[in-house]
């Protein structure tokens, strides 16, 4: 887990990074209210960059890269890692 900070100073705990075959990137965020293990919450960089819910079941066939080792992962555009 790494903390990503927005340009406005908001902090988000990133627990996983996923890249789909269409090169959309999912910065999966820790979600305290999550009970359904198929449902995730992420900052998604795609056609539009936005926060939102997704289902792992829906994106799994399109996953090209998936890791929880965020050591060598760049932060999302407009963000930086807290521990840089």
C-alpha cells in the first residue's frame, strides 16, 4: 500500500495497480465500507480520469498487468506518492 496525494493535497491509500488491454489504468483504493469482494473502488485513468466503482468480474478478462507491489509504479497523472 502507498499513499497517493492529489495536487490539492487529498490523500488516497492505493492497494493495487491494474492495467487493462486498452491501457486504462486502475489505482485501486482502500475502501473501508466494502463488503462485496467483487466490487472495487479506484481512480481510473482512461477516456476520462475519474474515481468510481468497478467489478473485478467485469475487468478480469481484460487485465494485462496486476500488482500490489507499488514500488516501481508511477502515481496517477496529477498525483504524487507521499513517500517519494
